C-alpha cells in the first residue's frame, strides 16, 4: 500500500507540474495581480485555463494519496520519498518544455535527487 | 518557446515568492501530519472518511496552507523554469525532516543528515543559474 501510494503521488505530480509550467509560461501572472484587490480576478482567470484545471485534478489525486501515505508512514519518510519526481521532471523539463538545463542545473538536480534518496532511507 | 540561455537574473520578487512557497509547503505538511497523527481515523477507500478528516482543525489548517502553496507555486512556475523551481524548493524536505525529528520524535539517521547536505549543495548549484531560460508572453 505504501509504495502504491508513492507511485500514484509521483506520477500525478509529474503530470501536474508539466501542465502547470507549460500553461503558466504561456500567460504569466504579473506581480501586481497578487495584490489582495486583484487576487479574485486572478483566481477566476486561472480557473478558466484548461491545462491548469487538469493539473489541479492530478494534484488532487496526489493530495489524497499523500494523505493516505501520511496515515501509514512517517512524515520524514513520506515527504522526501515523493521527491523522486525531481530527476524525472528535470529530464522532462528539457525534453518537453525545452528549458535550458545547464551543467550546473543538471548537477544540482542530481545532488537533490541523491539527497532525497538518502533522506528516504 | 525559444531558449535564451542564462541571461535573466533572479530578481527579488522571485526569491521572496520562492521563500513563501517553501514556508507554506513545510507548515502545511506539518499541520496535516500533526492532525493525522492525532486522529484515530482509519482511512480506507471511502471518500467520506477523507472529507470528514479535512474538516478537523489541524488538517483544515494544513489544507488551507497547501492551497496557498499550490497557488503561489503556480505563479512561481510562470516566473521561473520548472528545472529551477524543483531543486530550489527542495529545502522544504530538509525542514520537514527537522520538524519530524523535533515534534514527532522521528529518528534522523546519519544518512538523512547526509541527504540534507546533498540537497543544500544541489540548491547552491542551481542557485548559480538563471531562474528563467524560456521566453515569456506578457500577462493577460
């Protein structure tokens, strides 16, 4: 049950992050839109974007699977182990989102992935 | 989307938003975990049990913080690359491990401290790169 939840969390998180990054880059939220008076309008705008709605659906799956995982495992296991997605998402950011992943960034992502694996031990 | 390698610097608003994303994530996970550890609820596959649990005080606080985390992270993903945001916000895993030790008495072994060091080194590496390497369209 524990590892099934981890797989569901990682898979849905990867899909949600790719969709969010893709869509948020297409129409960037300006810093001014984060002011309290303009927040409602900004949220309405976000709710009308199809890829974001699908991303939130995947995040909801990830959220409930995470709740289940927290009820059967330690916090210090549950949080790090779900970060297995870091390495996978960095590769997909290069291939799908066409981000410029420099050597420093690959090295950083690799260090983080190793660190997360060690934390999960 | 065209690549324009590493010319844009990480500005203050991106740094502040990154800090906000990390804080809401750490505190949200902590509150959720605290609420779940102090509830004698058997979570099966019934959605009702999850919904009932969401409205308990600590889980509700955790859920609210995680909604804030979701929205702020979404905004951050518009300002910075996914391959930048992921490692930079990974410091949240370190804080979660520390909170797990301090408040829940969870065991933090030498492997976990080594893992923490790796994550910090990774963040330093990624911190040397530009936050955004793809061209953006103006906000609507």
